[in-house]
């Protein structure tokens, strides 16, 4: 689909332009001035800004913006696996593929489009994908920006195969934070987690909130649908609401690991935190013709807001 430099859709604030690799990217804006940018490389949200123009997602200064490599930052989509196992590339292939704009998306619930600017993207497997993961699927992604600046991502994955398949999934969300040692997560206390730094051993969270003083790479299990990430210095709280995603990944590479990563600055671990809505421990199984939906909504509120105010629904 060819586009001039930037095409604005008059029905909603949507513009399509080319990035420096010539790949289409979609800019969503709301009337208050908030924005989100989605690249067709990976269906990846690469920017989300509030109405003051402040960037809410982290992207490394050393990120490699060149397919087929996934960009370090924003919200890469991990499908059909999270992590590194079997013949598939780490975190699966969806984040490295070229998606298309879905011109004829099936209707969603009216709440999912009312007063929002949104884009629908579509990924289908190529012949090459089918060699390494022999399952036919349709992956439809809606990214929407609401009037209040909230960012919502809805993934719908349908099995159009003759046989069942299963997959794991994560929205690998890089949040921008002032200083990782000033951040805490509320909503995961007392839960069990798998520790990826220790052969996926299972532990129970003991703290009354999660704070950071060393490398963390965990999958929290059976999590509530709403969790909060409090950034004391910026006096702001990210509220993550999710549906269809029972697990939450919490990751920060800390100092030693950052130094070994070519696409992350040595000190940049201080400004980032990954908190992912995910389905990992129990893979999603789809019979032929079945569809799965996984949704995450990201909001930012002033930090006077406390976790007692969180609506569990």
C-alpha cells in the first residue's frame, strides 16, 4: 500500500508516513495533543506521549531500527513464544515481521472505538514462517488512543489451521521511568513468580510492593487485572489494566547485563522498566476456528492516586 509522506485521515486523527527504512508508520493523535506511533515493522508501538508531549515509553538511544531486528523499546509483541526455546527466534517472530493495515477488520465492541483514534493491523504467516512454526493463523491488532490519552492494544489471534496449536504471548512494554531505584510496583504482592534468573524456580513475593536494587527477570502468575507502577520522582503512576493475560513479566537488566547488550546504553537500565501483560505459564490453546483475545490498557495518573483506588475490574 503506497502512501505519500503523510496522509491524514479526516474521520479521526490518523496519519500514515514512512520511517527512514521506508516502512509505514501510523501516528494517532487525540484533540488534547496526546499521541501514539505504531510501526508496521512488528506492529510495534514505538511512541506514546501525553498531552504535554512527554514520552511515556522508553526507547534505547542505541536501539537498532533496522529490520529484521526488533527495536529495543516501545511495546514489541511477543508471539508465538515469550523467551527462548525450540527453533523459533527469541520472543517469536511477530515483532520482526512486516504487518499490513487491515482494511476490513471485523467489528469490535462499540466501547473499543468510541471517541478514539485507532488503527487495525493484520499479520498472517509467510511460507517461511510456516516452515519454522507450521500453523496457519490470523493475528489482528487494534491500537487505539482515547480522548483521555489512554493507550489500548487489543490482539485477536484466530486458528485457521486444520489442527490445534498453542502459543505464549506478551506485550513487552518498556515504560520510561525517572530512576529505577525510585520506582515500585503495586498489585503483585503475595503472588507466586517464576524466576528467570534461577532456572525458572517458583517463589512467592514477600515484599508489600516490588522495588528494584538489582537485576529482575520474573513472570508473576495469576495476577489481578489491574496493577500500578509508581514513579516517585515524576509523581506519576502508570496504571496497567489487562484482560485475557493472566501473567505479568517484570524485567530490568541492571548494570552488568546492560553492558553486554549492544542495543542498550550502559546506564539506560536506570530509565526503563518492562512490565508486560502476558500469557506464559499456561500457553493459550486454540482449536481450529477458535479465536483468543488479549487486551492491555495503559493509563497515566498523578501519583497522589494510590493503589487502594484501583478498580479490581
